[in-house]
């Protein structure tokens, strides 16, 4: 979808079936599969692909037509874009509402907030957080917020092959923390090297999900699963970091010193306005989705998903009703919290005025090796062992463990149709507070 267009600004939200669905249907009816010429423009060849090329569709904009921030540029494809800039929470409060959704990231002892009112228009922010090069991403068509390490794991043989093919490759050994994260996520040892890249928005979609491209290996990457789908790094996997969608006021309480991605991006966009009005209505069609259907849940039902050794999905509505859910994933005890205070980014014309759907946090339910059990209280979540009170971001606000932060499980807060297309083997769970099914 061309998000450079002027957003809908009428005071009354139009009924989705009467207007927006018609517009999307008209666009989708004229959608074309990607051509060899389009791939060549991105310097990507179809010689190495894990998906049928004719199932990749053009979403409308050209490469970097939706401009990722901090993209270094790719000669003949897209120019460089400005680095993301940051402001204090006090400055951001002048234009960012309390319930507006932000991506909260904690990494390397540092925290930052990335408002969806900005990422809706840019989709990727190439940044460095806690000394780690990251790409913070949001695909509005899937409501998918994910963060990846910008060091693409690679073997020495892969780096040598890229250089022989004329790629200018910046590679260095992966540090121990990144390698350990990779191994925990994928159950195997990480390649020895990391290729430093920045990611851009290709303008192409697969299963209605943004395909990112990088400035070094010229690979198309799925934003939803962090996997190379077309190009030299096909089948390779990116390292993921936790990226939680939460309301601005909640994030401020949890991380009062965290800087906020600024509206001063170098581009003129209608930040705060939603160009996808009503897109998350459960009966609305998905834009340019031509994938398989999975009838276990409604296509637009919101789910919390975990990928890796096990593919797991929790219906958002179930977590909202339960407030606290304990489960076990790949042998690890985990806990999910739901709390009010976060608006949807895809509902009303103004994100600040959208419905409060709440936020979910997913965490390993252990502290210093001790398994914890939680119950929901009016002021947060209380663990039975110490009586400490925790918030939805996993921080203990009071009690013996005050200041402790639970280790977050990398997860997504997405729409079922896209996730089920990529991961049809997903186990849909509705565990109670007492444990998994």
C-alpha cells in the first residue's frame, strides 16, 4: 500500500466494508507478481530462492518509497536516508499521547522507545542500542513489530563468496552474547561471523508481509520471521531481540530515562495519523494476501507468537481475559501479562484517539534460577514467592525484587492470517493461569 498518500482525516470513521475494503480490493485486483526486472533493480537474483517468485507481489511503492531510517543507500537502487534522531520523553509528550503504542526495546543496559506513529510511515529504523546494531521494524499490514541484529550471521565461506561476486562486505566475528542469543533461538551454533548491513523497505510483499532488503548481500528478508527468502543469504536467519508494543505512559513509568524516536526524520509525513484506518477490524480483508488460510482463528485475529524451536501462538483475546497466563515453551517456564493502556495503531484516523486494546508482555518466569508464579492485582502482577509487584513490561515496581526486570521472550503481536501462512505448524494455545495445555 502506498503510505505516502494523504491519510484519511475525516472526523467520523468510515465504515470499513463501504470504503476501505473497496479501495484495497481495487488495488489488489491490479497487483502484479514481481518481475525479473524488479528483482534486478534490487540487485537480487531469483537463482537462489526458497519461495515461488511469482508469489511475491508489489505493494505499490518502489524500493525505499517507504523510507527506512538510517539506510546507508544502495547505488542505483535507493539513496541513503537520515539516521534516526531521538528526543527526551518530555519533548515527545508534546506530540505523543499517553495511550499511543510504542515499541519498547531494552538491550545492552539501554532502553529506547519507537512510536508506531512514526514507524507506520517508515517501517524500519536502523539504529544502535546498547552497542548492538539493530533494525527496529513494523509492518502495518500484519501489525508486526520485531527487532533484529543488523549483523547477518554468516560463515567465512559465505563472506568469501560474496566478496568474489563483488560485494563490499563488512564482517567481523559475532560476539559471545549475539552468538548465544542465536543458539538459544534456533537450537544450533551460530555462524562465526556477522555481516554489518542496514535494511531498506523493498516495496514488495510476500503473504502480505514486508520484504526487507539489505545494502550488502542484496537479499530479500521476511520481516515476520527474519529469514532470507531470495538472494545469496536465502534460508539464513537473523538474530531477534525482544520488542514489546506498549502505551507511551506505561513505557515512561517503566523506563523514565529512555529516549524516544523523533518526528524530525528528514521527511514530511503525517505522523500521528493512521493511513490504514480500520485495518485491524476482524472482518476486514488483508491487503494483497494470497496465501493459505487457517480456520483455527479468524484471519485478522490478533495473536502473540513465538518462533524458534517451537512455533506457538496465543490468541490476544484469551490473554486479555486471563490477564496472567503461565506456560512452558521449549522446556522453559514463561508467563504472559496483559494490561490496559495501549491503543491500536490501525484503528481510528488519529492513533491517539484509537481504542485501548491493551498490551501483552511475554517473559521467562524465573529470576536467578527461581521459578515464579504470578497473579494479577489492580496495580500490576504479584509473584507469590516475594510479593513483589510487576508491570506489563516485566519490571518489578515494588517489593523485595524492586528494579529487577524479567528476561523478555522475543515475540510478536501480529495478525493470525500472516503468521499461520508462514508457520502453519503453529500450536495455538489457550492455557490458564495454572500452566500450559
